C-alpha cells in the first residue's frame, strides 16, 4: 500500500519534487445505511412489530421516547463499540428500544427487522449508479459498520451482483474509520488506496477513509427511504471510465 506523507500542522514536512498526478478511480466502496439503502421508517416498523393499530398521538409519544432515549446514559454507554461484534450491535439497539417502556416488549422484534432484507429499501438511484460504475469497469465493494451479513439484503433487492468484496465491521472486531477495514477492502479488490473512493453518509467514519489514503465522498444526511440519493455525484467523481 502507498504510504501517506508525514504532515505537520500546515502540510507535508517533505515537499515532493513534482506534484503527484491523481490516480484514476478504479474502485468504489459503499456504506449501507443512508448511502445505498435506508430501513423503513420507525413508525412503520413499530406498527408492524406491534401487530395492532397505533394512532398518531400514541406514535408521536413513542418516537419522542426514542429521541429522549438517545441521551439516556445507559443507551449512550451501549453505543460504544456497537459495531465491533454481533452481540454488541444487538445490545446497543435493543437497549435503546427498551428505554421506551411501550417498546420494551418488542425490542427484540424491532432489532430483527434490521436484519430482515424486506425492511430495507434501496434509494431510487442506487441501481442506476451501480450499473453505470460497473459499465465503466470500476470494481465495487461494501464497507459497513454493522452487526450482521449484508449480502442477503443486497441479494433480496437484486443488487448483490455488482459487488465482489464485503467488509462487515463485526467480522473484523473494529469500526470505521479504522484503516484496517479500508486496507482490507483495497487488498481484496487489488487496488491501491489512492485509486479508491469511499462513499458514505458519516463525516467521521466514511470521511475518515481519507486518513488511509483513499478519496472520500460524504452524502448529506436525511434522505427518506426510497428517495433519490444524489448518487450521480459519484459518477462525476469517478469520471467516464476506469483505466
């Protein structure tokens, strides 16, 4: 792997003899949630798990409880190291769900929804972007902080065929932006970090790929399930064809 220059507060300590020529992008790594897919809304999932009608007033109270739970010390503690193992991931989410008394009885059911492919929806422009990248000869991989195998979710929606590498944080006992995850993906794709673009929605985790020598593109937050995500920007960053 190409080493990065040593930098001080203002820039590289050793100035190269000539400006480096940017490498073509030969591979793109994608995050899952908020990038290519989004899970169904909390309201829809809660109604499905409860198996009964929940009126708008009651739903608003449950969602307010989830919002408040994000600041609960026990919930906050459970999020630390959430993605380093399947058990930690489950504990983090079920602790949060159970912080709302009305959701505690269905906390496990809500977590199982996360693992169920049918509860995830690809963004409207996801397949078109993946198809265009594949036609350009760009290798594709998934690098996700997650607690279960994502391949069934991609397969359920017919998108697994575009990817040749899957890097799940829980299988490596670490989380993005740990360089080992990005470096592993690059090795598996037989590309250099400088030839690779990481696309995600988390500034620190996905944007942190830049610290490992990759390029990174962070999508704005807040896209609804099934919406157009703006993945055409990835095509512009990659350019017309891989070399």
